[in-house]
């Protein structure tokens, strides 16, 4: 650098590209992101989250668990007990696994109880801890009714309460992530709850498809297909919102995970939809003359059942990878100061205009 | 308590809001603040490393570094507006000399700044803490209660300054307490007492703000165009001002500070609304799919 251009006098040591972009009031609106912003030796400005991978698993398991509760309730109301029992077991087991994953992240069980010391709406983690606890209790009552036929009225109330709490359990984790200084998570705050809701619906349906005999799994298949479609749309909306800030979600390991998640969700959704339609065809035939219908369709039915289950597994894997992609992309965006500084500089420039 | 904070839970025992004014223009990088803080608060050693970042071998704030002195080395062109350095004639002479020697026109500038927890007016760490471990003291400062912290780690990415961190050995979060124990005995915090140049000044926040305004005027009159106050008042930043504010000589990001920090919890109403709409859609969708169509 030479000469006395006062606008370019100072130069941060840590500047990688060697330019010192200064936002000027009244300048042109930039369509392309500017060069690397200045930083302190490339050090991050915010601290990277210290959450262990158990937390990523929890986002997936908790989401799936929550969305299984309305499935258990509606199946029970319709008398589809094969499906209702399996969904009820999923809610109880899922709540238990969720709690175990959180305890693992915290280090010891007593630390989870500290979460229930207070209730704070400004802390999504506090709200979530209470929701998970209440969900576990009510889902257990519902499952007791469904599996053992005890507590008919209390059990039904438990089922209804769990069905109402479940969707909150599935989505509050989006609020939790968005309420941080992590650039990717905070910027995605409007779309993230929908990504989590859709992915939870898809995963709950998909797991029920895997566990339930095909003749009783129609609801589960519809949930899996609708959820997978909604998940793809919600992720697209999130990508559009993030713009260039979505870079960490498209490159490196998170990028690979996100692409795999999209592919698995799409392929899985199609497989469940197509396999499920054949299955419905079989059910109709079986109804009007099951002996001949079954004889003709037996091979086809076996194949379609396999397609549905394989598709369901793909949807589950896609949902898990999507959560981990978002989790790790956030961490990557915390590590590089440009994702923190550049949007803030743009905000300052916009205010000065 | 004054200075924008409204904490009404201390029932008359509250104190005027206190804080730090860190005037980086007189920081000499001695790190006495880092040492005094560690000594007084019994903060463990966190590695004796050579980072290669000028004289900064601390690296940044963390669970075991509650004060951090940043060292920024800059090659600074000698502009005519550079009033601190001498007359136009001297500049011309130096420019000529530089021409003859064939060197770039410019000289080394060393910026030093002692960073610390900002004790924000709108503190995201405090708001998102699920256990109530982080609290607002009667002095208007933000402190972690170690007997309550369960190490959930939520405050760590919530802080827009990257101040909080988990200590490896015990899994809990530790940060500057603004020497809560000393404040209760009418003592100033250890770092401020140790600072030999008064770069770190401790006091009632409204008084510190007046001092800072005067100091800024002096520096601007002396021809320091980059001088500005950072987080000194409630407006113009997303954290409602800070208990620890700074006089900086260059843009905040040069010191590793965010140029426009915001309180992450400020968007909570909007985010909760989106979440409840999404949860409602999930409930309606799953019930609709469950009750309509074939089994």
C-alpha cells in the first residue's frame, strides 16, 4: 500500500485478501458479496457451540418422537391398533432415548434435573426441557392404555396431551438453534421450524412404515410421503433465505450431508408413494375376492412392501443427515469470522443509507 | 440502578450500574490485567502457547481467560491528516526520505486492547440460560452462579462476542464476574486496579460515559480520525449498550469484536411465532392424514 489515500490507511494484520473494504454511505447496492472482511488474525468472533453429536441425534430422535404422538392418537381413535401400539411404543422409547442423549451431553443425570429448576420462555432450552418431561409422562399414560388396556380415561387424556405437546417437541429445537449468534442458524429462524416440522412428520411416518404390517400402515405411508415433500420445500425456502450465507450448508462435510439428505428424502418419498399405491391396490383386491386377488398379486405385494420399507429407511436417513448438516453448518459458520462480520457490516451500511 | 437497566428485584439494595471504560488508546499491552484477573479469581492456567499473533499468546476470551489483550500490527500510510505525527514539512521530509531509500511510505502502528465480558444491557446469555444460573447482580453486571450451572452450553453460542466458554475439567461455564466479590466490599475489580495507564477504568456507568465522551473529543481534536466509542450507549447497537464499553482506534472487527452485535433473544417473539405455526401445521397435518383416507 502506498500514497496517502486516507480511506485506505489502516490495514488489519489478519486480513487475508489484503483489502480493507469499507462500507460507504450512499454507495451502490452490492449484488455480489464483497471481499474477505477484516478480522483479528482470522480468529472467530463468536464462540463455537460445544454441543456433542448426541445433541444432533437428539434433534432427530426428539422430532420423530414428537410427531409419533398424533399418529398414535389418530390410529387409536380409528381402531387401527396395530399402528397405534407401535406409534405409542415409539413415543415412550423416543422420550427415554431423548432424555438419555441429553444426559450424555450434560455429563450426569442430576444436571438434567437442574433444567427443571425454573421455567423461562426466553430460554427455548428451558421450555423444551419442560415439554420433553411433560411429553414423556403423558405419552407413557397413553401407551399404558394402548398396550395394556389400563386407565382408559386417563390414558386417553394422556394420548391427547402428548399429541398436542409432540409437535412442540419436534420444532422447539429450531427456536433453540435460531436463538444464538450463530450466523446460519439465526438467519434461518423463520424457516428452520418448518424444516424440523416437516422432517419430523416424514421420520415418524417412515419409522411406522418400517415397524407396521403394510395392511395397517396406510396413514404412516401418507405421513412419510407428505412429510418428505414438505421437507424438500422447506429446505428450499431456507436455502433461498440464507443466500450467500448458506455457503457452509453447501460445502465441505455439511454440504455432502445436505445433498445426500435431499436425495434420500426425494427417493424415499417416491418409493413409499409408489410402493404404497400398489399396496392399496392389493388391499382392494383382497377385499372383493381375496383368494384370487392374493394369488395373482402375491409377488407384487411382497416387492411393493420391500419398496415401502426401503423408501422409509431412506427418509429416516435423509432426516438424520439434514439435522446433522444444519448442526454442522452452523458450527462452521461460527468458526469463520466472515460469516459474522459481513452481514453485520451490511446491516450498518443499510442503516447509514 | 441506572443506565437503561430495569431490575426491580433488589428492593432497595441495588447499586448504581457499574462497568468498565477501556480506553485502548493508552493500552501498552502489559497484560497486568490478565495476570491480576487470574490471580484474584483463581482462574486456572490454560496453556502456555505461542500463537504467532504478535505478542498475543492468550488468543481470546474463554473459560480460563477473562481478560484478553489483543495486539494488532498495522502498516499505516502517512497521510497529511496525520496530525499527531508532526507538521507538513516533516511529512514532506519523510516522504522524500522514503523515496530515496526506496521503501514504502508508512510506519508501524500497534493497536492494543484489553477485552472482557461486556455485561450487556440486553444479555442473550442470561436470557437463554435454562437454569437461571446466569443472573443480573445488584450492580447491573451479569454473573454465572457456578453451583447452579449445569453445563448445558447454551450461553456459549448465544453470546455475540464469544465471551463464554465451557471449562474442560468440570463442564461448566465460566466468565468475568466483574469481580462481584470485590464490588460487594467496595473494591474495584482486580484488572482495573492493576492497569498502570488507566486504560481500564472502573466506575459508575453514567460517570464513565461522560469521561469517555471527553476523551473522544481530545483524541479527535488531536487528529485521530479512527477514534470512536464502542457500545457506549443504548442506541446504535443491538445489545442496548454495555457495562463494559471501549474507545477504539479502528473498526471493531480489527480487534476481533463484532461491528453490529445483537441480542439473539431479541427475535424470540418472531421465532416462537414461526415455531408455533410450524407445530400447528404439523399437528393439523398429522391429524388430518391420520383421520382421512385408508388405514
